[in-house]
């Protein structure tokens, strides 16, 4: 788990489509691939057929945009070529013309707002030449280089159930994805500054060397009234009056449609501190925007974020019973990533968080514990786990903040110094008794040594300078 249980693991769990966590969310079509995700918490609120294969249609263009931005220059001018001539007449286009000159940034608006397949083809050929490192290669070779880059990027992002054959999403049996993979792509795309700005725009106008374009966003959640759309768009899509699927919390999105894929929509909504992303694939065109709008309302209005731990929070502390005397008795621990749970407001009282120690290292509860081994700062020592009643929901690792050794024999004399002093005194007394008994047993007594003092007379010299023991010399 990086912040908590990894996203790909979460996506594989059927638990997240349970009735409790899906509280307030609308009923989705049985054949739809669906994931509803809350960004701040990182929680999957609902998932259905998330790992099954679907055709992504024009939601593909999010990957096209990512690869183009990664390998191109937004300010560089690009000339539209013959690559757009191969598109069918009923293909979704931005109305580009051959020899028209636009910057890559403008082409991305043409790609993402009206979902222009002509923009996708132009981007693929021109950026493909940059990826190949050869501006002289054919359009077909450049196109292949761009598609290869799309698939490489998908693998790098962890999209294991996806394969791209084109940059626009027109049907190909080998062009497919999953709802789980589309969540990974959508999260990344909506975090990219340029894509974020474009997908949140309702309309964009640009004057080129050929004509003036006005492109409307195909995400109908953004418009309160259809009069905000161009007349051409309203007529083409049979729209008029007030928009019944308008959602003031909706922020961005990308649509897609082919006969084989049906209607696809990836969308984002924000409000009341919540930020959600939704993926709906293979939906009926008449209901998909309502499903999306109802989903946004449910997450924003009916869910609550419960914050259990953040890296910025004060370190948690557990008192250690068998602490090493020089380390103190407090083990500090923390999470390196936030642990936040998105829960239905009506059920938030059912959620609790508790510490689960790694019992090879720490035993006990959150207030009192024993060390099973020495610990180093930064070492994982357990998990902070969230439960809905008795049901496990998610977790994030706990790490030791300070080094700490388990108690050893050298600690006891210091910890119990008063006992140590008494023991030493008793030992000294025992040794004294033993010594005295030893002396008596061996009849050993102390002897006094007397020092004789010399008399004053013997210490004096004779007045004549001779020794008193020498005989007197005779005169001759």
C-alpha cells in the first residue's frame, strides 16, 4: 500500500460495490462498466464490471493528449495534412482543413472539446515524427510510432487491460480497455494542467490561417441551458431549452461514442471538500448524463470524509512497558501518507480506526505495549486500520519515529537502583561475616608490633670525638 491499499488492489475487490458503500448512488445499467472514485480519500465508492473489457471510443483521446503533451511543444505550430482525408464523413471532427496551421495547444482544444478525430490524426502524425526522431518518415510510420507510445505509456501507468490501435477511439476489435484502467488514465489526465484547463472549458474559439473555429465541450453536464451551445451543435444533437442534466458541481469530463462502444463518459465533480471521478462505459446514450449527474450529487452531498491520520499530524505515542532505560518509555509512531475514508453520512458512526501492531515487533494495544525486538526510526511496525463495524475497509502503514531498544539485563540495576544499593549492602555484610569466620576458623590473630625507642644517652657522641667503644690511645 502506498498511501493505503493500492488502487489496483482496491479495484479488484467486490466489497466496494456493496450496498453500504454505494449508499445514495444511482442504479447503473447491468451491462455498464462503472467505477466511482473519491480523489481526496483515494476510495472506490462503487465498482461494477471494473476489470471486464470494454471499447473506450473517444475517451481514448485523453491518452492521445497525454502523449502529445509529453513529447511535443504546446506553442509549436503544426500544419494539418492529408491524414484527415481518410476519416469517414460521419466521423466526429473539429472541422479542420488541409494546410490549416494551429499550435499544438489549439489542436488539443480541437481534440478534447468537440472530440475531433481530425485533430487526433494530425497530432498522431506530427508528434509521431518527433517520437521517432525523424521528420522525414512517412505518415504511416509516424502514426505507428505514436500508437506505440500510447501503449508504452499505458503500461507505465499500470493499465494492464488496455490496448490502443488508434489515437481517436474509432472501433477496432483490438482497441479496448477496462473501467479500472480508465480510472488510472482519467486521474492522470485530469491532473495534467493543460488537459485540466481544456476539459473544464465550455467553449473555445480560434482564428487560423484558414478559418475561425468555435468549439463546444461535448460534456453536457457543464451547461445550465442549451442556448450556451452553438446553434450548429444544438441542431446536430437536437438540443433546446433548459438542460435537465446540468450539474453545478461538474468540473470536467470526456465523452465517447461508437455503435460498438455505446456511450462512454469519464467525468469529474467537486464540492463540499469532495472531489470525485466517475467512469461509465457501455451505457445507453439517453441515461448516461443523468447517471453521471446523480452520481456527482450523491458523492458531494451525501458522503463525508473521515480523516484518521495525516503525515502533518502530531506523532502518536504508545507507552512501552519493557523500555530500555536510556531510550525513555515512549514509542512515537506515524503514517507517511494520509488515511482518509469517504463514507455515507448516515453511516459514519459505524466507522472506526485502530492500530494493528506487527506482533513480531510490538505486542499490546494503543496505550500500552511491549517490544518484541529493537526498533529503528522509519521501520514499519504495523498498520492503522479502518473498519465499518466488523468489516475491514482499508489501512495504511505505521512507522516508528524514534529508535527504541527492548529492555535487557543491564537495565535492571539502573531502573531499580534502590534495590541495587540494598543488595550491595547485604553482600558487603555477608562478606564481612564470612571473612571474620574464616579468620576464627584458622586461628589467625592480629599481632602487635612494638617499636623500641633509643635512650638519649646512647644517642649522644662522646665529647672527645671518640666512640665510646674504642679503647683510649696511649701516649708515647
